C-alpha cells in the first residue's frame, strides 16, 4: 500500500499492529454506517419540510458517508482475509469515495445556485437544531479517529472517507450558523453561500481521490 501524501511511493511507518488497525477501521466504518443511515434519513426528511439547503446537504452527505463506509468495510474485510489483494481493493474503495465526494460537491453547488436564484429562505425547526447540535459534537471526533487509522494503514480511501465525515460535521455547523444568521439578521442567502463554499472545498479532494484511484500502481 502507498503513503497518504500522493507524491511518493514510500510507506508510512506502522504505528499500530495491522490486525488491530484493521479491526479499528472496521469498527469506525460500522459506526459511520449506523449513524449515517439513521441521522441522514432524518435530516433529509426535516430538510424537505423546512427547505434548508445546508440541512439537506448534511443529510445527503451522511447518507453518502454511510454508503462509502459500507465499501470500506468490504475493503478492510478483504485485506484481513486476503492481504495480497489489499492494494487492488484499496484503489477501488478510493475511487468509490472520490465519486461520492464529487456527487456531493455537484449537488451542493446546483442546490445552492437554485436557492439563490429563487430567493428561498429556510424555516426553523427545533428537531433539526437538536440533530445538528448532536452531529457537531459527534462527527469531528469520528472524522479524526478515521484519519488517524488511515495514516496507520496508509489508506487513502479511509482518509477520503474521514474527509466525508468531517464535511458532514462542517455542514451541521453551517446549518446551525445559517439558521441563527437568518433568524437574527434576515440574511436568507447565508445558507446557500455556505453550501457553495463547502462544495468548493470538497471538489479538489474528490478529483484527487478519483485520479489517484485511476493512476497506475507504483
């Protein structure tokens, strides 16, 4: 397997025995599947009811993260049972996560542009606020944990997935801030502009992951 930097071919030093690291990667991916499926579906329902673009983006990102984590569970199970196939499945998983990031960026950009043109203003929801607060508290820690294990396994796919989880936490924070800004100052466009900023941050990572997955093995 290759390093996380994308510029060289040397391996990162192992900081945790491989079986233990693989087990932790599987556990973190399983947590993402459970969290993303439950919270993502609730967020989408609430977003449709309130018209909140950032909440909808958060829900979509959570659902995408859950799907990407299923792919990663497959990837780590393969490595545990057939270590010689690790590099191949790593590249497949990295490409899948990259495509998920790209889909999220396109969705956010299209939705934000439409909201700005229509002048849509999201409604406030107490249930959505509680959901977003819980996500702001929980997701950054999960993202950091994934990133650390990704370094130990030299897994670019898990690194990209840690970004996906981090973006979900960022979108949750944006949803909270945009709700307050809209309520206090009447800046109805804050939600859409924030979504565009997130899309701009996600897009380069998506392109990098897809290119890395398609590049010849080093």
